[in-house]
C-alpha cells in the first residue's frame, strides 16, 4: 500500500487516477483549487477512509504530513477555452506548480510523475510524433501559455532528476476523452456531444480535415500506471494512434446520438494543430501498453455520461 498525492485530482484525468489508486488499496491525497476541476468528479470518494481532498493552490508552498510514495502532478487548465480564460494561472501551475510538486517529491523521497502533453509538439511538422521530435510551438500565441508551461515543466522535471537524483517520469498525454469531461470545456468531443444531444448545430472549426487521435480514459489511466511503475525516466507518448478527422468525428457522434443536428463550419482558431497522432513504439516496447478500447465503444460510454449530465433519457 502506497501514499499517493495527486495534484489536479478533481479534474477529468486526475479523478480517474484517484479511483485507480483507491482500487489498488492505496491512500490518496487529492489537491485541487477547483478552477477547472469539480467536487462532483470525486464526490463518490468522500468518506472513504483512504481518500482525502484538500482545496489548495499548488503554486503555493506544498506540505503534506507523513510519508509520501508517489507525487503525480496533473494540476492545469487543459482546454483552449481555459487558456484564454486563465492564461496566467496556466503558466503558473506549469511553472511554479511543477516546482512545488517536485519539491514535495524531493522532500519525501517520492517518485514523481509529470502530466505533460502532446501540445509540446505544437503544430507538428513531423507525423506521427515521436518523443525525439522537439516540436513547432508559437511561444506568443494563445495556446503558447499551455504549450510552453508544459515544455518548461518537462525541463524542470529532468533538471530535478539530473541534479537532485529525483526518481521522475514524464507522460506526454495525447487527446483523451471519457466520462467526467466538462460539458463546457470547449474541446471537440464535449461540444459535439452536447450539440448533438440538444439538437443544436454541430460546430466544426476549419474544414474539419484537421486530425486528432483520441484515447479513452481507461486506457490512458492504465498507461499512466504502467509508466509510474516502470524504470523509464524520459518522456513517453500515451495516446491512441487511431487517427480521425474532426469532421469524421462529428459525423460519428451525430450518428451515435441519433441526432438531426446540422454540421456547420467556423473559422479555425490560431495555432490549431493540423495533425496529431502519437508514435507509441516506446510505450509498446518499454511499458507493454497500447490502447484497447475502440473509438466506437469509448464514444458510446462517453455519450451515456453526457446524456446523464444533460438529463436526457
């Protein structure tokens, strides 16, 4: 049994990680300031003897009493809408928050895992993206606050590993979806599902030819767990290489929802990546991990969650 600290633990991915470690019999301390996370995601864990929630801003000094075995840093706004709304907070949690979380891991002699992102590759000129690719990021664009915060976080994590000998892991997470996504987070799947279920126009940005590779949350959590338990200290891509255009995704969701919504097109936002697909060779070879849940199966499960959230039978 381990003691695990998860920053951003009331968020979409963080809350699923809380569930996973509780299921493993571990003790979980969930830290979240709730700017984009919600207590609804972890409400089922309240009262559990091995779960503790602390509302806290992890850009402040981070102290946790007693021993800690693992620190997982997942605190960050994580959608383009959030970057516009919370640009300074996004930069601070990627920089100061990472520094504080690393400091906690160092003080406790704990293993540290950073939630990085495929956004470190920016609008990639290499396809698919392997871990050796250094990326094509606009540092002063709207998305730059997230992209550069995560790039800095990776550099800080490796500095702690090399200078302090800290036991670190870096997960480069590609587009992930599933229950507990925010309805209003501005990303494609929540937007398409909400619009399809309400019978509203489904909004596709650009001509819909841009691609994404979407990974179901259960698969991602398994990949993160395997990475944490591995001996590999360099970044590893975690995502589903099954690539789909945004227009195809919109049409699939419309069909699954049995919706009569029209698909409408709006201008593409600045710096929106045109392609995105992970090379998961390292994850397969080093972790023995690859996604198992098909896109259709994952989308069906996610659609059921959105129906419930919207009160639709």
